[in-house]
C-alpha cells in the first residue's frame, strides 16, 4: 500500500507499507530503505538513507535523508517529517481520505517480446477497449437468455444486469476511479471493469455493495409498479431480480458479498471482532435453516469458514483497513440489503403464482 508520495531533492520519495509493519522507502523508484514486518505495527518509526552528491566547489559530498513517521491504522492517520541533512524539508499528515484519492504508482515490468503472457495481456487489453466486443457480448447474452426463457424475459434480465453493474460503475466514479464500462457475459451475468486499482477496504465495500443496492432499488421500483398496475411482468421482474442480487451477496469470492465480508474481516485486529463476525454468520445460517432456506444456509456456512481462513492473512493486505465505524456501517448495510431482498422474494412467493414461487423454492432446495 502506498502510504506517502512526496518530493525529495527533485524526485519522488514513496513510502509503501502494510498493517503487518512492513515498510519500504523508494526514491526515484529505487529501493533505498526498508523495515521488516514486526509486532510494532504502529507508532513512531524512521527510515534513512544517504545520497552521494557534488558540492558547489566540485568535491564529493554525502546527503543524509531521514523520513520520520507516526502511524495509526484505525482510524488511519500518518504524520510525517522529512529531514535532509538534519534540516526539515517537508512535514504534514495524511488520513484515509487522502489514501482513497491517490493514484498508486505501478512499477513498470519488462517482458520478452515473444512472451505468451505479454501477448495474452495485450489481447485482453484490446478486448476490453473494443466497443464492438461489448455489443457482441450483449447480443450473445440476449440470444442465450432468449433460448432459455423468452425474448421478453431476456430483455428484462439484461436490464437487471446492466442496472446492477451500473451501481458498481457509479461507485467507482464516486472515488475518481476510471472505468472501462459494462460487459455482459452469456450465462455468467455482467462485469464492471475499471482502469485503476483501489486503495482502501472502504472502496472495496462500497463498490461491491452498490451493485446489489441498485438491484434492490430496481426490485422496489418494480414492486411499486406492480401495486399500481397489477402487471405480472413487473412482479416476476421484481422477484427474479431480487434473487439475482441476493446470490451476488453470498459471502463467497468472487461474488460481491465475498468482497464485502472479506474487507470487514480483514479489518478486524482483535480475535473478539473475528468471533463477533463468525457468531453473526452462524446466526445467519441458523435463521436460514429455520426459515427452510437450505441453499442459502449452506452457502453462508461455506462463506463463514472462508472468513476464518482469510482473516489469518489480514496483516499482509495492501489495502487500508476499515476503522471500527466502517466495519459496523458496512455490516449493517450488508444485512439490511440481504434482508430486504429476501423480504421481496418471500412477499411474492405468497401470491400463489407458480412462477413467483420459484425463487423461494430455489433458496429452499
């Protein structure tokens, strides 16, 4: 994770680090100092290095550079002071908002001209940037879903997928992340692509949950239209869209729910937080089985086990963790969205129509 990027003697001085205590200092993209992972992950720290310079009279000289930092991870605050030959050159502090807005430096990697990996990366880049591919994939998706269901239902399903992915796109743009657009993939749903990587767990949570949140808003809109018109088309759209977004919230990677709960569990420093997360997941499993939602309960159980294993490697993450407020807010947002989607499915299942009961039967299977 890039913690700091400032000017030092006319070139960029960049500090990289993780919550495990590991830090590396780069000057003009050259590693000049580092600190290994340790139990002392916060508090005062310093890194230093020397540069060979030429003095005004033409003789060789040595310039000593010190970077002193005072780091707190939750909530994130980094106070720093740069000294050049014991003179303060720059000082200040950074918070989580600064980390969100930064564009991290991506090291340039050299590849062989005939490298298959390089050719594959080039082909993928061309694939992502071609508008023709978007149209072709969208057409293939419509054809595939029309073959499985009907043309009208295929168009409605595509609309649900696009609205879901648009939620991800809006979240990316909110954080200033450049996007590549939405790609529809037959039998697999949709994909919202970006040009840049995220810097914080909060960004990961918001970008991941905004897709299902937009999906929930669409289901609510369809529910209201159904109440006003009595059209079964909007009833079916509301319930199947709710099922689609509910599956996206399951705590299994690479689904949206997997990213959300991974970010929450990765941000917990204490075992008490992990226990609370596991107890909450276990409660979700119990409620699911109590309501007869066997499939939902089984997948939640898998996700709970995954959370425990993922938590063990939390300090090696290169993303800024959530603070306690962020953990609580993300959990509540997630639970409310899941509960609302299940409520919509349950509501329409009681209307007697066989098609509207199908999503609830899927969860009970």
